[in-house]
């Protein structure tokens, strides 16, 4: 199916420059990779578990009060 936008995307303004692949490859060789993230230590795991527990308690509290409000009606 022919689309009205096909000639627009085939225009020269939408084609990459001739040396685009070479420049990207050169930049990839020059750039350094980001360091790996630090492993999960015991204190980080404790903080993560505590925040998850607080979130679960909040969700449970919301459900209980929603149930109480619905029953009270």
C-alpha cells in the first residue's frame, strides 16, 4: 500500500551521511564502558527488605480500612 509519507522519508534529508557508520564505530572504540554496579551488600539488602515490608504494611492497612469503610455503609 502506497503511503503519502513514503516520498518524504525517501528524501535525502532522511539518509545518513556517507561516513556515518565509520564515525559511529570510531566513537564506540574510544568510549569507555560504565563500571559494573556494586554487589548487593547485607545493609543494602536489609534496607530494601525493610522498605518492601513498609510498603506491604501500607497496602494491607489500606485494604483493611477500605473493607471496614465498605462494611460500615
